[in-house]
C-alpha cells in the first residue's frame, strides 16, 4: 500500500515537473510549482517526515507560489519560447545524470534499516534525546538543541534574505506612487464575501499558528512553521483589507525591528550559557536541572525563530505588494512614458552622470 | 671607520642622494650640487675599500633573510670592486655631463631624472657587491625598473615604444630564464652564495648544468647576447646621458658582469670547461659579435651605430668569460673597464654633437672637426680604445682575449675576433677622420653667422675630455684593475 | 532487486535533471527560478528517502514504538527548505528590479541591451581628447 | 572568555548584524561595524597564537560532543584563513564610509552594513566549522548577502550580474548539498573529522567518488576556477567598490580554503590525489586558467573587470599549488592566499578612490593619472608589481615557493608556464602605467583620492612590501599549516 502510494506520488511529481518545464504560461507554471510542492509534501508524509511535510506544504505550496505570482503580476505572464543553450544544457544534464545514476549503484537499499546512515549518529538521537532533552519530538530536539547552531544559521539565512529583498525593493526617493490609493489590492477588498470569510478565517489561523509554535515539542511543527502560518494569515489580511490597513497594524519599521529581534533572542539565549561557563547554545545552563534548561531554551529559541520568520515573510510580502502598487501607480500616472520611472530612470541617469564624469 | 660600515655606506649613499635630490627639487643648483657631492662621496668610499680588499680582508654585510636561507647580503670581492670603482667613477663624470646636457637641451622633469640616476647607481652597487645570486637578482630587477622611466624620459610615442621593448625583453628574460635558473640552482646546490670554484657538486649532471648555463646566459638579457639584444638599440630614444649610463656603465656592464661572475663563481672555470653547452654558447657569442658589427656598419644614425657596436663589444666580454681560461676571464674583465671608458666617451661626444650642432646622422658629421676639435679628438681616442689599438687601454683587453682564444685553441674564434676588430675599425674610425679631413660641407657657410656651431657646454666638454684621457691613462696604468682581476681569478 | 531498492533514487535524479535543465536552458528568469526550486526540492526528496526506514514511524517518541525513521535528514532538510525559500525570494526580488531596469525578463533581451550599452559607452569614450605628445 | 574564542569569532558579527538594523544611523552603524570587524580581528589573532602554541582547538556547540552535535575545530589552516579574512575586512571597512557615501543612497546604507556583516559572518562560519552541513548553511548566509551586496551597485548591470551569480552560486551550493547527502548516506555522519575517519574504508565506492565530484564542482563554482569563472568578472566589476575589494580579498580565499579542507582533510590526500587524476586535472585547469584569464584581462577596458580576470588567473596559481600537492606547493598556495588578498585588497581600494573621484574606472580614466592622482596611481603601480611578482614584494615570495615546488617534482614545464603567466600580468599592468604616465589627462586638475580611501589602500600596499621583505610570519605559519595538512591527511 505504502509502496504504491510512494510510486504514485513520485510518478505525479515527475509528470508535474515535466509539464512545468513544458508550459509557456508562467501563471500556470507557478500554480503547478505549488502543486509540485504539495505533492512532495505528501511524499514526505509517506516517508514519515511529518515536520518536513508540514514545512514543505507551507513553503512549497504556500509562500513560494505566492511570491512567484506577485512577481508575475509585475513582470508579465507569458514567456517567450526560446531554447537558448538547449544543446549545452542537454549535454550537461546528461553527464550529471549519468554521474548520479552511477553513484546509486553502490547505495544502500532504499529503506534498509541497517544502512550506515541509520546506525552511526541517528540512534543516539532516537534513544538518548528523551533522557537528555526530554521532549518527544526528536526532530525538534535535534533541530533546536543537538544541531541548534544550524537552526541559528537558518534563522540568519531568512533574516539575510529579508534584508536582501529590502535592499532591492525598498522605496527610494526616486519612486513615485505613495500617493495613489486605488490599486488592484484594494479593489479585491470590495468583494464582501471575501471580506467576511477572511474575517472569520484570520483569527483561527493566528490561533493555529500559536498552537503550532508552542506545541512543537510534542507534535510536528515549531517556530518556522508557526511563523509561516502567522505570516500567511497576515498576508491574507493585507490582501483583503489593503496594504495600508495592514501597515497600520504592523508598520514597515516595526516588522524590520521584529525580524532583527527574533535573531537576537535566539543568539542571546545561546550567549546566556556563557554566564555559567557552558558553551554557546548549551541550554542546560538555563536552569538548575539540565533537562528543564533544555526545555526552556527550546521554547525560547523557537519563539525567536517564529518571530523572525513571520516578520521577514511579512516584510517580503509588503515589499512585493509595494512594488505592485507602484507599478500600477506608474501605469495610472505616466502611460505615455516608455520605460517605467523609478529604478531604470535612476540607473540610466546615473549611467549618464558616470559618463559625464569620464568625458 | 671599519670596512664593513664603508660597504654599508657605499650602498646607502645613493639612497641618501635620492632623498637629498627630492628635498632640494625646487632649487636646481643645490640639487645638482647634491648629485655631484654624492657621486664623489660614493667614489671615495669605494676607493677606500680597495686596499683592504687587496690585503685579503673579507668585507661583508648581512642585511636580512628574505626567506630562510635566502639573505640580502653583500661581500666585497675583487671583480665586484672593480665594477664598483668604474661605475662610481663614471657616475661622477656622467652627472657632470648630464648637468650640462640637460640644461643645454632644456629637458623636462630633471628632478625625476637625477633621482632615478641615483637609484640606478645604487642598484649597480648592489649588483657589484652582492654576496649571492638572490641579492644580485633583486638589484638586477630594481635596475631594470628604475631605468625604464629614464629610457622613456621624453614621454613621446616613440619613447613609449622603445620603453616597451626595453622592459619587455629585460623583464621577460630575467623572469622567464634567470629566475628559473636561480631557483633551480638553489634546489640543486642548496646555496646561492658566490664561491671561488663554483657551488655545484662535482657529480651534478652535465646536461642539467648545460641547461642552467644556457638559461643564465640568456636570462641575463642585459648582456645583450643575440637574439636578446633588441632592447639596446630600442633604448636609444633615451636622452644621451642616459644612453651613456645605460650603454657604457650601469645596465650593459651589469649584464656582462653578472655573466662573468656566474661563470667564475657559480660554475667555476673547471666545471665550465666540462660542460658541452659552453662550446656552442661560445660560438653564439662569436656570431653575436660578428652580426652586431655588420649591422653597426649599416647604421646611419650615430647613436644606433654606437648601440650595435656595444652589442658586439659585449659579445667579446661574454665570450671571454665563456672561454673559461684565466687569460680569457682577465680579458673580459679588463674589457668591461676599457669598453666602459671608451663607449661612454663616444656617447658623450654624440650627445655633445647633438646639443651643439643638432646632428644625429653619421654623414652629417663631415668636417665637424673644425668646429668641435676637442669633441672629435675625444671621439677618435675612444674609437681606438674600442677597437683596441694603442695608445689606449683597449689594447690590453683585446690582447688578453686573443690570448685566451689562443690558449684554448679556439682558432675559429680567434679569426672571428680579428675580423670583427677590422669591422669595428670600419664602422668607427671613418667618423672622426671624415670630421677632420672630410673636407668642406655646405654647412660651412654658417660659420661666423650667429648660429655658428661651437663646442658643447663646458661641463660636457670637461666630462668627455676626462673619459678620453682615462682611455689613454689605462694603457699606461692598467695595473689598478689588473691587480684586482688577478686577485679575483 | 535493484529496481525495487533504487527506483526512488532514480526518479529523484530524473526530477533533479529536469530542474537543472530548466535552470540552464530556459530564457525566462522566473522560469529559471522555478526550475531552481524543482532542482532543490528534488534534492530534499532524495535526503528524505535516505532517512526512510522500512516500517519506521514518524520520529516522535511514543510508547511502545522502537522503530523510527531517521530524524537527522529531516532536520537537515528543514534547514535546507528555509534556505531554498530565502534564495527564491531574493531571486524574485532581483527579477522585479531587472524588469524595471531592462524592461524585460528574457535573457536574450537583457544580453542584447548589455551589448548595446557597452558599445555606447565605448563610443562615448572614443570622443575623449587624444593623447598629448611632448 | 578565552575558551569561547572559536565561537566568538563567528558570533560577534552574526549578532552584530541584526543590531545594526536597530541602530539605523548610518555613520554610527559604520563605526559599529568597524568596531565589530576589528574585534573579530583581535579574536582571530588570539586564535592563531593559541593554535600555533597548543595545536588544534575544538569547541562543542550546545555542549554536545561531535559527531552528535556540531563542533568547531580550529587548526592552523583555518586560523590562518580566519586571520586573513578578518584583517582584510577591517582594512576595507575603514574606507567604507567615504566610498559608500558616494555610491549608495542614504536610506540603503544601514542595510548595506548589515548585509556586509552577514557576509563577513558567513565567510567566517564556513572557515571555522568542523561540520559538513554547517558549511552549507553558512555558505548560503554569505552567498545570499553577497548577491544582495552586488545588486547594490549603481549600474543596472549590477542586477544582472547578481542574478547570474545567484543562479550559478545556488547550483554550486546545491551540488555541495548533494555531495554531503551522499557522504551522509554512506557514512552516517556529518562531522568532518568523523568523515575523514570513515571515508578511507569506502574509497572504492562510486557513491563516495560522486560525492567528491559534486562537492568539488560546487566549490569550484564558488572559487571561480577557470571554466566556472563566468560569474566573477561581471559581479566584481558591477558591485560597489567596497564590496569588490572585500569579495576579491576574502570570498575566493574562503572557497579555496574549502577546497583544501575537503580534498586534504575530509577525503584525505591519498583518496583525492591517488585515486583520482586530480593532480593533473588541477594543474592543467590552473594553468589554462592563468593564461586564458590573463590574456582576456589584457583586452579589458573596464579596469575593475581587468583585475577581476586577473583574480581568476591568480586563483589558477593557487590551484596549481594544490595540484602539485607537496608541502612546499601547499605552502605556496597558502602564501598566495594571503599575498593575493593583500594585492587585490590594495588594488581594488585604490580603484575605489578612482571611482570616488572620477565616477568610474575605465582605461580612459587613467589618462594622465600619474599627474592628477599621483598617490593613487603609485599604489596601483606597486600593487601591480606585486601582482607581477617583483622581488621585495609578496608576489615574489609565493611565486618563488610555487616554482620551487614545481622544480622539486621535476615539473619543469609547469615552472616555466607559471613564470610566463606572470609576464602576461606585466602586459596588463603596463597598459595602465602607460596610460597614466604617457597620456595627458582629460583635465589637468590634480584631484587626489580622499585620505579616507587612500590611507587604507596604502596600508595594504605597504603590507605588500613589508611582507615581501620580512616574510617570517606568513612563511612560518604556512609551513606549519601545510605540514599539518599533509600530516593529518597521511594518517
């Protein structure tokens, strides 16, 4: 049964992937990408990777299609059919593929319980985590404690991405559009049904986010998933009730500060252990009893993760939708202009000044 | 004042001169006074090393280790001292001459010019007193780099082209071959310091040694062995004092001196004789001599002709060194000195003619002897010195070179040397002779008119007189250097 | 035998290659990014397959269970997923800016614009004063 | 606190980055960043001393012993690289304020410094860690911030360059991820030392070979080794000057460190160099890279781009060193790691001064620079000489070792080619010299670069000369490091 499900899912994944590669309508491609994410989440489920499935569902089928769609709204929906470098690509893909296939020949069998991967490090987690950390969800304990530093890195990665997007899309003095209010984003919100449904939905979503956040030790979930869900709820709100409404709730500045705060919470929790001469991220220093210490530590850092992830996601959503509204503002104001004002205008003008400097 | 600190001084004076020149850049006279004083001081310091050297004292200075076992260190040894003496003496004269020339010619950036002059002489001192190949290489490159701006002093496109060839060949050979050879030697012999009798173990394979020798001889591009001689004529775009310094004293002599020193103190006479490569390098040197002389014959531009004559004369020195007999070595060492004096005089004359009469082509010089008797006499003497006939010191070096070929039974080379001497007569002597007895020239009418040609500015004339006198003096008293050379070989 | 034990890996490899192909061959920047997503996601699938243990349960300790699937790959992939979405977000933001700057998100147009600009600037400099002779 | 040095090295900038966002005021942020970078430098110096004295240091994160937890393991090799990265970053940062004022809008500056710190921390994390997967995480931190930093360049090309780099970099990182996955699958561990212990028994397995291949290619993408260098020139020439200087001085070095770490420590020298024809591969790739890149460099009109290509060439030299694989050769590589950081740091900072004054650095901007910006130009000349490998500069030292290594192994051809390669450097450096000293400036006004840029640039140039004469520190450290590297590979 499980095997069949497995095969079916993989087959579906294959089909989806091919059709994504095939299709020229990027909008559809984005949707298919979402489906791809959902399918892989399902696959992870069958593999017993519940947390991963959860996350992949939230990211692969949630955030990333959303972002892609927002981008498409700005960049146009259809791609031009051209296969540049097709030959090179094929050659490269074939070589890499061949290498990979050859690599599989020496691999341990799929699902083999005595594969080296399962007998060296992993058993320690499975058998010791309860006594050492005292929470049932092994993944959480590995994630937050044994390999807590990776997770710290992960938070920083998200933070970095948020800042990167910020640095790319932040409103510069050259950009107009702040004044314009009538944007597609607002127009949606005239739909009464949507408003009501949203009103009803948002509260439980937030609540669920909190549940996922703090239930992470016992069941699937944790800071990251919670953060994503929270962000999704908020983004929904901003879509229905408008960017400005959302900004009134959580201003751009606040979101930035929060994103930083999350990282700092995580880091400082790690630093606390210096006080009692323990190593970085050694939570056992947080309380008399080491297990309690671990427990507290995990709760706190998961909170940090949640805050950062949520705020970064919201920040990114803000920035993307902000672009969207600018775009529409420009289309509304200066249709006659060939290139949209803003970034290109600025960059070309700087180009000009550069060359003046040279001449 | 003990000797080693004298040596330090000899190395530092040029730097002090550089500082002084930079500081007094604003006031010309002071600046040039500084140059002159520094030059004299340097010469004096070097002479002070002479006697102790002959008394067999070891005078050495160790600056610092760049890499473990690779030191910037200096030691006075006879040949080096000889080279240093010649260079530092001629630096005084050249400076004197340069002052006259640069003013007479109204050149730009004189401060830069004199500063680099000082640096290059400093580099020459470094080469002369280097205790090991590494130190030598360092200063060799310094010399290359600091003479580049001198060559391209004019800053015109032509100058830039010349500079390119100059730098290209000198850097190319030194980095491509010389450095490679040095590192190989380092790994092979475990040391780079010069030792009488060479540093290679007796059992080193002759093939490898041949490769090294070839690399060395070609690597020292400053020795201008064909086919790596192109930079020399190319560098003729430089102002004449530079040409004088480059082609008589600093650069080319540094080159042949390095070759000589490598033959003598890295390989050693015995090893050298046993290497197969020596023989055909000899013939290459011979060919270089002959070809250069022939090309020189066909040059109409005076400086170009002198340049090719230099190439051929350098061939003599390399050849002497490669002969690997004491007579040959002596000859080549002596020729370093003699050619230095002779050739610098010739360039001084060329420069004087340029400044005074604005002439650069050979055929324009007919009858110039009347307007510029001193210059032309000097030219005559110097030519004789280069050719190697009395009453000039050139006689000695040529004599020993012949002896060397005779001893080692290289009849072919012997004949070759004779031929090229005849050639050198053919391309040098006509110039002064025509100047004196070449009869009248249309230009003659100009005499008496305000633009009449007369001798070059006094400093220049003094300079070329002194060096010409030097050529004669060396016939009578070659002993000064001869003693050093015998001590060295 | 090999089939039943390895088909998982092979499918994953196929998925990876599709993704990689898209990244290289597609001219549209957004499509490239989607390709990148597929490529990475399939790597995740590979990792999770490695973590699979026959009859193993989700790695959440429960009474009377001894066989769990390997938690370590799950942890790694949780991190990797986050990295993936981070990259995607950044890439998309870049795409938006590129669209604004070049007015297109097709590789060809952009490269064409590049060459044009390059030529323009060199012509601009060709007009600067010629060198002086001394 | 001394016990925590290894983690402090990374955690300082990592925690400082978000704090920047809270400070906001750009000048303050700059000072703060500078202070943090300097603190990191101090830490790295202390680490280097400690390691040199007592040997490798291990630090268990979260107090969990390896291989169950992540451990930091500082030996001479990465202590050395840490020192290089922190030192260069500090010097570069001193110029940041002046240069960024010109090249960035006010409201982007805070973000810039935050990203800078993140990139810095990422690089340090890669170097310090002893855990294969942790490498991946920090690699992504540094990469993501780098993409963003490059995209901050004024010219719109910066965006395109950043995008290209993002695609290539992500492919590279994913390759590394695949490789690590294979390794984990075969060994069940992620700890480098543990892996090193287990791989020899698996040296026949194609999976491990594939793992090596993927990791190797992935790193070479980051390293911009010759055929995979395409992203680098655009990225370097379009990024803000400071970013270029920082990346040129540190990023490729860290990638090279990874290559060394994986080939020699994780897989072990007998696996890497005797199982595979890696030595031939590396030497040939390196040499081809040297010649191809240098030749292309000669024809560049954008000087930042020219030096970017020269960087690719220099990477070639380092890779040749790895390929030869003797103690001397590795020492040459490690020396060049340091030396090249000094050269390119100095050169790109000098260029930053140029951009500051003239708003660009195409060859045309160099006309008469000898007169209009004498000090900047002098810096470029000296740096160039060091790049060529003139005696009494650092360039000479590393070249000396590389050639000695080649000749020791009787690779005469390699030795000759390396030397010829340095002659190509002469060609493109002299292009600048001639433009600067033999052509009249467009306008004869003497406008020297601001001291804020000039002094740091000269600091690095001076270092080029100082360490070319007093070579004790680098030579001793690298000698010990390379012996250590081959020593523990031998086990």
